[in-house]
C-alpha cells in the first residue's frame, strides 16, 4: 500500500514529464515558425533586389545606392509614404515644366557648335 506522499510524488513526476513533453513540442513549433519567418524574409529580400535590378538601381555606386535607400527609408516612416512621393513627384514635374526644353538647372545654353558638359 502506498502512502499519500508517495502518490503525490508520482503525480508530480508525471506532471513534470508531461511538462517536458510540452516544452519540447513548443520548442519544435517555435523553431518551425522561425524557419518560416527566415524563408519569408529571404523571399522578400530576393524580390526587392530583383525590383531594384529591374529599375536599374544596381548601376548606381554603393554609396549612391545607400543614400537613395536612406532617403526611401525616411519617406517610409511617414504616415502616408505614397502621398509624400506623389507630392515630391508633382513638385519635380512642375519644376521641370518651368524649364525650357533641353535645359537643366545650372547648365548654360550651348553656343553654336560648342559642346557642354551638361
């Protein structure tokens, strides 16, 4: 015949064993979740890199590309990033509309048969 203390000890041992099984199951689930998150991030990085390549951005120097991405990152922090981009694009198009065709800011009009650096 077992005493109450022995029964409680056996119950505690069973509970600990069940808890260990649950901890191992949780660890496996968390590892699988982490693996899925890593796969999704890798897929996203590949997509963004492909889009940057298709846009011709890979032709930029590393420092120019870093500056461009820093600018994009600051715009992305805005409450409405696409609205910011639209406003900047509209302003640039208006500025370009104010210039005579073929003229750029800071470039003089070329004299007859004179080559310019712009």
